[in-house]
């Protein structure tokens, strides 16, 4: 079995990062930078220790590294490579337990938030499950493989000074991040996609890598879901209709769940696409500048273009008397209700004429006209061309 498929198999089942270690100084330094909060009491996670582990592993054995800060890693040889599973944690964050851990190591309570920020970035997975899946993967890939021993590596205990703690966040950085998030949402609510994207890029670059482990697609999906919820609620406050919000939310949720890796999600720029989608929906609402009842009426019309739209039904949705709706609708949109319905139907018909080879009769029925001759008359009145000539000319 190819080593990439082997590590991918384990990672998919466990939901934790699995990689092959490299005999490269940069690799060891990067591991320490990303995963070692307190070098003084997490000596097994330092670049020097990881390099030593790498060069001392020869026999079939699972080496279990358990940090004093309760972050775990499993290392074992397979097919000429050294496989590293994790880091991961075995239980949810417990503030009382965490306080006791820090106190035992002489670390003051002022560093508790740093510890929580660091700990929460890792996926919860029982060590017994990790071992079981790794053993199953080895036996599936190499049925005749030697039995692996199990070697726990006890944490190297050493007191650490408070100033040795890596600062992952501060009161100022938290306040700044929330201020930037509010600036981002302000641009979304104002319908300014370019400005919203610029602030979001700044927000993403300033966000520490410990938030949402960059190895785990599940954390990426959770982050995407949080962003989608923020965008949806902000767009709703700006007046975007529930039907449009449901359409956008369903589409982006489906897309986020279609990715297998975080890299795929980032390559497709799903976050950028979502920001554009919701912000442009807000922009359309602001540009049209309809009153709330007329916005409801217009949204109802768009949702039911293929149906027989009666003025009484539209007025009921808008909460207005039919006569008053007719007057207010013309004042806000510049069109009568009938003209607006025809305009929206013709716009959709025009898109289908240009992007498909559907027959004019089929398009006519799709947009709500059972009589294709009447549809042709309405379309020509709107575009000065019959549907057939419109398709030929464009």
C-alpha cells in the first residue's frame, strides 16, 4: 500500500492529522512552533526531541508521546517511513483540571487562556481508538507484518518560567479581532463585497493558526459553517428575503460538505464565494431600495414566477390591500405588478434561450406562460425581438 494512501486511510477514520516525518531541520522546527506551547515542560515536543525520536526508531513499535499538557502523539515505523499520528487530545477542555496542571508546573493563572486556546485546537480522540485503527491499517496493508510493541514515553518533567509561555493571544489581540470582525460584517450589511473581502483577508491572516487545526477538514467545515451563519444573519438584518437566504445557505452548505480536505476547500475559495454571494444579495436589496411590504411582494413573485400570480395573493403576502399594493408597487419599482412579473419572466427566459437549447414552448411553460404565442408577444414587447430572433442574434 502506498504510504500516502496508508496515512490518508488512518486520518480519514480518526479525523486527526497523520503524516510522515522528514529528516529535515525545518520540519522539526515547524512541528515545535505549531505544537509546543511550553518548551520547558513539553521537551518531548521540541525540535531537538522530535529529531532524536526520528533517528532512534528502528523496531516495529508504537511510541506514545503524552505531553504534560495532555496533548498526545503516536509515532511508529511503516514501510521505511516514520508515521506521526496527531497531535490529538482525549477529553474536552476542563478548566479545573487545566488549572491544576498549570499550578503543578509553576505556571501562573494568567496563562490559562493561552492554554485553553492551544488545547481546543486539537481534535478529541481516544488513544485506544488511535491504536486500534493504526493496527488495523497495518494488518490490512501488510497481513504478514511483525507484531508491534507499545512504548509509552513519559513526559520529561521540568518547571518552566512564566515568560517561557508562548503568547498565542492577548486582551489586545482579542479586542482587535472582534473589532475587525465587526468591520467585516459592517461591509457585508452595506452590500460592499470588495471591502468585505479585503477585511476578511486581514482577519484570516491575523487569526492564529491554533484556531481550527489546519490539518482537519472537520474543523474547516465547522469554521465555514460559522462564517455562513454570520453572513446569513447579517444579510437577513439588511433585508434579504428568507427565500434567497435559504437558497444561498443550502447551496454553500452542500459545497462545504463535498470537500475531502481543507486544502481543496481553500483552493476553491469557498469563503470568498460565500462572501460575494451574500454581500451581492444585500447589494441588490439596497440598490432596489424597496419598502419592506414591496420587498415581500417582489420576493414572493420571484419565488412563484412559474405559477399563476394573482394580485390578491401577492397583496396578502405583503400585508396590504390590493389597490394600495398596486399604487405602492408602482411607486417603489417603477413597474406595475403585471409589468414586473413579465419583466422577471422574460429575464429568466432570456437566460435559458442563451444558455440552453430548450425549445421556446418549453421555456414558455417553465416561466409561467402556457400559451407560447402570448409568451412571444410579451417577450417581444420587453426585448423588441421574438424569442427565436433573440437567441439567433445574441
